[in-house]
């Protein structure tokens, strides 16, 4: 998994049927100092994340498991809302 | 798998049910010379590792789920060993 921040969302009215009802959020991955690391991506939400939330997300086939038994075609899913990041010596801060 | 260092942990009360009861560790993969190898990632603990430990990190879902013992879970990384020593052919 990786740390990230929700910075936006995507609206797709025409999409594959099995994505119906799923929220598409834009996530900016974060590094150990809380700064942007790599490029933003679109992830499904499985925990009710909102704009500006610090989250963590999962990649790959496992990213569709929160939606079982439905087979949802997704490769990145937000699987946790972060309360605290404890990295001694880091400037990571949750707004 | 990768050699890595645990540099912190994360608290998340609201998360995938299968993540409950496991520490969420902040892990920094390392090159053989000990320098950072890419960015830090999060992994679930399966060997009771702590901050500062040098560990073995698996970065693929099936292996991670198996190590943590939770099938069908949204887990793609896990700490699966605490490293005592690394020997290199000189």
C-alpha cells in the first residue's frame, strides 16, 4: 500500500457496468515527508474518503477485493483513512 | 522481495476490515549499500517488526495476503521477516 491524499474526483456517466455506483477519486501519492511522490492517479473508494483526506491505497488485483463478491474492474482502491502518521524525524503532517 | 527498513507506522481506525489487528508499517526499501531505493511504502506486519528493524518486504498481493493469513484482502505489501544479517560475496 501507499500513502496518498485525495485531491479530486472524476465523473464518468458512461462506463463499464460493473463500475456503477463506485466513486472515482483522484489520489496524489505521498512520500515519507508528506510531500507529493510520483504522479496522481484515479482510485476507487472503499472507505468513504473525501476531498483532502489523507488515505492509504492498494494496487493490483487485490484492489478489487473490497467489493467482493462483485467483480469490479479496478487496479487501485483506497482502503484506509489515515488518522496518524508516525515517522520519527519526518515532517509528515495531516492537515 | 526487497530488503527494507521500518521507519514508522500509521494509525487508521477506518480501514478495510481485513487490516484490523495488524500494524501498518511505513517501510523504506533499501539498496544493498543501505541507501534509499525508491519511495517509502506501507506494509502490514506479519512478524511483529518495529521501527528501526531491517526487514524482508514482499510487494505483491498474493504473497502479502498469504503472509498475513488473510485471503481475499486488499493487501499488496507485507513485512515477512526481520533480517539478522546480509552476506555479500566480496
